[in-house]
C-alpha cells in the first residue's frame, strides 16, 4: 500500500482528517511489520514536504 501517495492525495484535496487517518494506519502497519522501511521513509518524506511547503 502506498501510504505516501494516499497522504499526498488527501493533503492535495484538503482532507487533513483523512491524511491523519492514513498516518495512523501506516503506524499500525509498521508496528505489525507490514510496512517496509522504504515505505515508511517515503511517508515521512511526504509529511515533511507538506509541513515545510
């Protein structure tokens, strides 16, 4: 699952509640080891870009 792309889409559409839910889902997936380090890194990069932009 491409959490970074889903987060980007939600933020682009102004759906911040949805973006928050995506981050929570990614966190749960990471805890269950269902998220690769690369996927987690991509999500963190996307979040930082939105915070800085």
